[in-house]
C-alpha cells in the first residue's frame, strides 16, 4: 500500500567545471545525473528531477531549483538533506529542501530566471577568478555598459542573440527583460557583475548578449547599440559568445509558490548553519 504522492523542491548550487551541463547525457557526469543517483539510493527507487534551467557545460549555479516526486513522505528533511550532500559530488551542494504542492514544476511553474555574468577588468590576471570570470586587461566603458543595459529592459525579439542552430521550430524568440544592471564590486577591484532577469532565455542568449555588450563597451562597435543589433534579427551582426565559466544561474522566481522564496531567504539568513 502506497502513501499519497509528495512533491519536494531542492535549492542547489554547483560548480559548472565539474559537470557536462545540467541535463543527463550518456557517459558524461551531469548535475541531473548526480542528483538522481543520490535520490535512488535514499528513496530506493529511480526518481526523476525537473530543473529550473538547463545550463551548458561549464556554466555555474548559485541558486537553482529542482523538484522531484515520491510515493511516500520524507519523515526527516534535515537528515535527508545531509544524506543528499554526502552522496553527491563535491562540486554540487543541496542547500535547502521543502515540500511543495503537487502541481509545482521547477521548469514549467517558473515565472522568471536571473543570470549573472562576471567580468574582471584589470591590468593583470586575477588568479583567484580563473575559470570563474572573464578577464579583460584594457579599458571597459562602464558608463556605456549601463546605458546599453537600460535599453534592454522590456520586450524584444532576441533572434540575433541566440545560437543559430537552436532557432529551428521556435514558436517565438521574443523575451521580456524585467531587469538588467551592472554592479561594480567594492571588495574585488575590477570585478563587474552583469545581472539580467527575464521571463526566459534562448540558447546561449546570455553569453552572446554579454559578449555583444562587451564589444560595445570596449568601443569595438562604435556606430551601433544593442537595439540596432536586436532589430537586425541576424546572429552574424551580434558579438562574440563569451566563455561559459563566467556565467552563473542566480535565482528562479515562482509567483504562485512562496515556499520557494522562503528557501532562498533561509539560505541568505542562515548560510547553511544548522538550525
């Protein structure tokens, strides 16, 4: 006799350099495979997870949400969380777990996603940021970057800022940018954080977008701006695709599920300290 099905959400963080992306694939370690392997041991049954994003090889996550369903309740969530972390690779951490309604799905219930790309603008390399941020040794026009980010807000067609081979069978390439801003780190000289929150992203969109903004900000593209590039709907007009190691999945938003926001808040308040 089985119990009523239950649905649980996890708040995870991972080092993209340890995995070949999020989604399962043959003969290569992925985030999905790592979590599902641990769940099978703990739940004694093959268990599928759904994730808020499908990150590429090398892309990191500071706060991604995944969920899974099981036929029986988990009696002790704290103990289960310890077990999950003991059974997964050191490049992955599960920070929070909470029960959510059965209709919650990390991918399809998500109303917005937020990414961050890190640039280090310094004369010499910063070894501590190797494979964590994109280093550029010449001047970046920070004021121009901020101007271009303001232009991005609102709804646009992002066909020119997506991987061309991923455009097949796309119903729409329009996306809404809710927020786009640049943060200059006070603690780390030269560290720039480009943050973008939207209702969705196309394949490689953030890396191509930041690469295009980067080329505008170093005056490689003096006679254009991001709106002209968007209106062209032509990938060849846009800039380079920046490397994956500078990209971070920051947060997934769920307007109808306050349980998820509480998980983010718990991590922020307690930092993983037992409570």
